[in-house]
């Protein structure tokens, strides 16, 4: 079964064709970084307009690279939540229209499910495992028992980790996208220069939650308070110390989940899963089986959407053509292990 997957939740116009949920026949991503970097962040209106301009050429290129015609595609999938509303509507509307015009089944896919599935495109991974979903919009730790079956253990109570990276980079005028730039700059600094705080949330429902607003405030407005003796206040040192603290914040909650669940396989997904320091810290835990997607599949892409859709199609699931986009997902309910947790519909 060959599924054409469309992803347009933020600032990448992406389309891929995946066979049987595993084999990537094509994976085209048109990035808008050059249009947003002057603003040091994504401008929703610009993102939407670029999606409108690019989506047809990107889909055509994906078909060409896969050496397929639309007649040889079995189904159409598109991200319908969460993300920028205007951007989502472009992909969903195009996907539904293409499905209607060709008589193909249509599947709406949650972007978050896609990120957790990305690693499955490159490796055979058995369920259950602990999922670490870290991106510009989300920071989630979950017990994953199926493509769309998971228990949400913890999430951020304020900023996502990717958002914190972008805001710190913006404040220090480092450029955009912030996560990549800080990761690169941190390699020139010393992570011991600053002792930035890690929030302590050890009780009740917040046992696995993370928080990054305090860290962001410390790095932006109170850096001098946390500078250790013998070190200079350089941007490289700030980047290295901030990155170290952000990654160790995630790791502290993740290891708590490992201890409590007994699961030793960790599957990461999302843009921050490409961070070199996060990968290195997890690699130090040799008792764990840590699986990351290839770097090209950490960011937004159509392959992860097509991969998830294959499994829905295989069990007879379809999305009606009145399915629409939704900018947000419902409030997380800890302990809920079904579709409702991510509001795929």
C-alpha cells in the first residue's frame, strides 16, 4: 500500500510517499527558513501563503521522485492537528480535494503521532516503550503501546523545550532557527560556566512534568547570578550551559519514568531529538535502548504522516471529507491510552 503524506503544520511544506508504512519512496521538504529568519520566528501569515504557493509543486516532485503516478497511489494523508491554523488548512484542504478528485481514501493524522512514528521508518521497534517527544511546540513523556495508543505521563507546564531554545536565541540575537544555532554554538563553550536551575516538581501529577520558563528567565535576565567563578560570560558559555540544563531537565524526568515503568527502550521524536547533547546524554545510559530518528526525519516531514496513515488504513480506518484542521489538541489526560489523548479526529 502506497500512501502519499502531506505535512504543513508550521513552516515546512512537505510531501512523501511511503510503501507499507516503512519504505520511503520519496520525501520532499520545502523549508521557509529564509522567509522567517528576518523576524527571528515563524510568521503564520507568511507560512500559510508559502504553503499555498508550494504545495502543488512539492506533491508533484514527491510523485516524480517516487516514479509514480496518482493512479498508483492508494491513499492520501495529511496533518490536521496541532499547528498553525492557516498552515494546517492548506494541507488538509489540498489532501481532501486530491482524495475526492481521485477517489482515494483520506486519512487525517495528528502531527504528534507522526513524530513518535518517525523512528519506526528506520528501525523495527517493538511496543511498548517510553516516547520522548520534544519539539518547538511540545515536550511529552509517554508510555507508548501502539501507533495511536499511549499513556501521557508528563508534559511541560509552560514553555516547550524547543520554544525555550528559540527564545534564548532570539534574545541573544543568535539567529533562526534557534535550536540548531545554540547546538552548534554550545560546542564552542563550557557547560560548567553557569549553574542554571532545574525545577523540582517531584509530587503527584507533576512527577514527570517539565518546566522551561524559569530556565529561560534565568538565561535571559539573570545570567550573572548563576555564573561560576573562573568562567567568562560569553555567548558560547551561555549556550553550552543552557543546553546542558535543558537536556538534563528532560533526562531527569525520563529516567524517573524508566524507573517507575520498568521500560528500557526510549524512542525520541521531534525537532529537538536532533540535538547533539541530548543524544549524547542518552547514549551514556548504556542500560537503555535509545532510538532516535535519522536527522532528516526529526523535523517536520510527510513520511511520518504517511507511515502513521498506513496503519489506520490497514485496520479499515478512514477520515470523512468533512474533517477539518484544529490548531490545538485537547488537554492531556494522564493515564488515558487511546485516540482521545491526542484528539486525532
